[in-house]
C-alpha cells in the first residue's frame, strides 16, 4: 500500500483570529487541488476553534492540529493545554518536539517521548520532529544526532502505535532560513530514519510510517523533494501562511 502523502502547515505564533479564519477558508475552498494529499493546519492553540469552525463550515476534510501540548490529561499545570482538550476541540494531530520547542523551551527526547505516548493515548497523531543543527552537520554528526532523537523520542512504542506516528525530518539550519536541504541530503536522512523505525519495530511497520521533510519548503522546491522515495510530505512553516504557497506545495505531493 503506498503511503498517503501528508502536508501540514505549522502557523507558529502568527496571524490573528480573522486572518486565521480566512486562511483556513481559503485552503478549504481549494483543497481539491491536492485531493489525494492529507492536509493538516496547525494554528496557534487559541485559534484552533476558529480554524476548526471554518473547516467544518466549508465541509472540508482538511484536518486540524496543534503545535504542542502537555503530557498530562489534566491537573495543576498553569498555562498548559492537555491532549484530551485538543481532541475535544477537533484536533487530530499534534506537532511534538519541534526544534523551536527543543531549543527555546528545553524539550528533551525523553520529554518528547512522554508527549508522544500521551498523544497516542488520547487518539492524536503525533508529528514528531527531529533534525540536526548546522554545527552538527558540519561536524559529520547528522546521523548520530538524528539516530538519538528518533530512538529517544519514539522509544517504547508498540508497532501499532509506531505506525500511527508521523516523523518530520527538519534540519534546523533549513528552518526559516530559506536554505532548503537538497533532495539527496533529505532522502539520505529519510532513509536513515526509516531504517531506525524498522529497528524499533519491523521493516513492514517502518514501510507504513510517513516521514515528512521540513525546512524552507516552497512551491518551487517541493516537487524535487516529493520525487524522493522516502519523503512522504512536508511540514511547512512560513509558506503555510499563504494559501497559494501551501496548496502549491501540497500539489507537488499529489
Ligand atoms: C517549521 O518550522 O516547521 C518549518 C519547516 O519552517 P519553514 O518552512 O518556515 O522553514
């Protein structure tokens, strides 16, 4: 069975409520341009309801996701959002371990692992991000870093859980910089990740896991990435803030 391609937009801490609603409506209206691709919008948590309503109003199958969550289902965690709350609001996906969370908020592989298990327990599809810094790449440590992140973040998952996970390979040096990895650089790491997933479960399970590339994906570089055998979609930051660009990328994976 070929893997269904998945393109997700990480809106980060951008837009306002009106713009979030308009962008969701614009993506929903043109969703047919990439009909076979699973599309996910990940707005700021506060706008999840607005975006969810816009998508529901358009009777769209564009899916809703969050950018982060706490690992506990409820409790005294001021300012946090619980996995069941995301489900309650219509989210089906959650981005975990994004490099900004790892770097700016100190998230470790162990923390990402706990969150991944919590997301799966709540019925969310975790989009688990991994990727090396420029310094690590230049020191020849890409494989070691990505191996530690994948095995650490996905440790202890059953095969059934693992096949629900989406992995996003996002080289940190490519995020928001305009410097995209070459298709060959990306494919090399994607193949490594798939091998690691096979080691964590089996080649059959690994063959079913979607691995997205992220890092300055734009409509004009998406097609070359999409041609690589182990690149199953994209996690898109900046370009997801414009419906034209987001759909242009999605079309490349259609
Ligand atoms: C991201 O933050 O996940 C990302 C890939 O950003 P950008 O597309 O802007 O590089």
